[in-house]
């Protein structure tokens, strides 16, 4: 389960444009394995979507949070985070490799895994900064609500830990 707050439209528009700019910059840098290059490409996924679609999703996210998952429904949040979003792909790649070793023919291929995770990455790319800055309002914090962030590196070691 994860929770992301909706963004102001202007912020969403700015992040969408920044994704296009970073995608262009990354395409000029070509290094590493083919899978690593594809994973790097997938870390600017908002550039693959039309702005009006992202705005529609953002509006629905606001409705979802108001009804089910907004901070008012929680007393605390423990957020497992990463110091590099590309780690999410590498962790899943490790998981699928282990599954294929244990159970032949099970587990996604590298391309299947990338396609699967690519569906989730726009949410991380667009909304993660707000989650990292804290979901609770001052009043909720004063009433005991807490958020803890644990940041993991590629080796899954905790490199940061603390209250947000």
C-alpha cells in the first residue's frame, strides 16, 4: 500500500515538462548494459503520457484520498523509500531471477518485469517528493500522528532513518 497526495495542476504540468527535458538529456548519455539503459529510460515515464491524462489521474487521486487513504485515515505511516528509483527495477529483477532459479518457467523476463513496473513508476516520479516531505498536517502531528521514513540503497541497507 502506498499513499500519494494529489498535486496542484501547475506542479504536475512542471514535472511533466521536466520529465521531457531529463529524457532528452539521458538519451545523450549512453552507457551500461542494455537492461540498465532501458531502466534508466523508464525513470522519466511521465514523458510517455499526455498531460491531460496525468491531470485526470491526479483529480481521481484526490477523490480516492478523500474517501479512503488520506492522512485523516491514518495514525502513522512507515515509508520504505530508496535513494535511487532505479533500485526498484533492480530489486525486482533480482526477485524475478531468484524465482526463475527456484521454480523453472516462473518469474517474469527482464522485459516483462520492466513493462510491469513501468505502469507504477509515474506515481513514484510525480508524487514521491510530497510523500517524503510528510503527509500529516501540523494539527495531526500535534495529535500524535507520525511518519517515519527508512531509505534503502541498492543493497537494501538502511542508509537513512528518521521521523518526517
